[in-house]
């Protein structure tokens, strides 16, 4: 074969490559149309039976020289690429996506600008047990110049026989103490029916890990004008977490704070496993502020300080931790709450670390 014949064949290959490229792009456009139809129907985009049918059809018409294993491999890659393209396009459309909004969302709660740069702090008891208990913690928070308090009036518990919270009475205590100490109130709401009543008493709606995919609650919270602190589910992927936030924003509420609180793994040394890498991922993927709950992620008082430092160092917009006047008699989560002297030392160390960290930067 002379050089001229070689160039002719190469030219044919170039032409075929361009034709294959055109056909693949044309196929991708049709796949996108099919995806939109399936989305309206609420049907899963990936259909294994349809894929099997397409591979069988190719096998029926494959006359070589490529063997069927090679053909299957090539077309499976084409199928995967089309699905990935659909997912990428879908992510671009998300309201919470960084691609949709390049600037950071800043959530103002009681004058505390969460997401503006420096970390914010949300401390308070696991559960509201009495006025005196909440007031003692609130006083300590206020003395530190902080602006927010957390506390559970409704408590979703693993056992139905455990303390479930004071409900409306707990909300009233939080509001009264919050107003007295100048603190904004963050508390968890567990059912849509309690939400409307709670709005008069709270400043931030917390949606806990167990309710991250309570879609009716997400939509109801999205229809309010109150900021929402959304915690990651016990075994939720980051993608599922982001889509839960999208449920809220799709109803018009843009004031969302994401909270990494640990996920369930096989590890037993801590209550959950703190996925610290989720913080930069969420900040890259979304424009929302991201906090870290060091109490629920570790379940251990001795790990609260190092994990809080890690959260701040990796770029978290805030830290949550639980404080109780006397954890030994707390009605829930005794082993993971700080008493007030421990809380004082904890916060002092955090402030020192932040100063050192700023100098180091």
C-alpha cells in the first residue's frame, strides 16, 4: 500500500469519526427529550430493560468484525455518558446550585450574618426541660456576645418511651428566654401541623436528620419566610442532602443553612461519623452556608473541641453544640452535652484558635 492509498483511508476514518460524533450528539439530544418526558411522568430515567433491548438489537445486527463483547462495551459507555449528561444538566437547574448563583447566600438571624465569612455559633440544650434550665444556658450564651440559642421543644426519639419534649410549652419558654437575653431561637419542628403554630415563637426552623426527606415538611418550611436549618440525614448522600434543600428553595424560601451532623457508618467509637469533607463539597456545589453540629456527629464531650476546630479550619460557616446546666440529670443525650464551665472553656479555646488560625493564614 502506497502513501496515497494510506491517506485516502485516513481521510475516510476522519469522515467516519465526524459522522459518529454527529450521530452521538444527535442521540444525546433525543435522550434529553426522553429524559424530560420521563421527568414529567415521574419515571426513573434509567431503564435496565430498555438498555437490554437496545443491546439485544445491536447483537442481532452485528455482522463484525467487532465481537459482541466489544460492541456491548462501546455502547454501554455511550449509554452511561448520556445519563451523566442528563444529571449534569439537571444539577445546573437546581436553585441551590453554585452554578445557578455564584455569590454566597448570607442568612440574617437576629443580626447574626451566617455565611458572611467568620463562623457563627449556635449553642443550647438538647431539649427544653424547664424555664430555669434554658435561662441558665441562655445567660451564658448572651454573656459571650453570641446571638443565637438552640433547644428542642419537639424531640424525635428512637424509643417512643423516651422524653419527647414539652411541645408548645417548650416553644413559649424558648421565646420568653430568648427575648430576655436578646437571642434568636433555633428549634426543630417535626411535623407540618406544628409548623404554623411554632412560627410565632421561633426565628429559625430546624429540620432534623430524621426528617431530611420528610418532603411535606420541607415544602411547608419552604412556604414560610423563616430561615431553615436543614440537617443531613443519618445515611443521606450529599446529592440527596442538596435535593432536600432544593425542596425548600423551590417553594420560595432562599434562607437555608445546611448542617453536617455526621452520618451512620460501621464505626462505633463515635455516635456518628463526622463527614468533614462534606463542608467544602457543599460550599462548592451550593451557594448556601454550611454549619457543623459537633455534638450529634461525635456524641462525645471529649471530641467536641477538636472537631469544632476542624470544622472552622475547613471553612464551615458555623458550629453547633449542646449545653446543659447539669448534663448528668438531662432528660436526653446526657453524655454529649457540656455543662456551663466546660462550655466556657470550650468557647474560649475556639476564640483562641480562631485568632491563631487568622494569624497563620
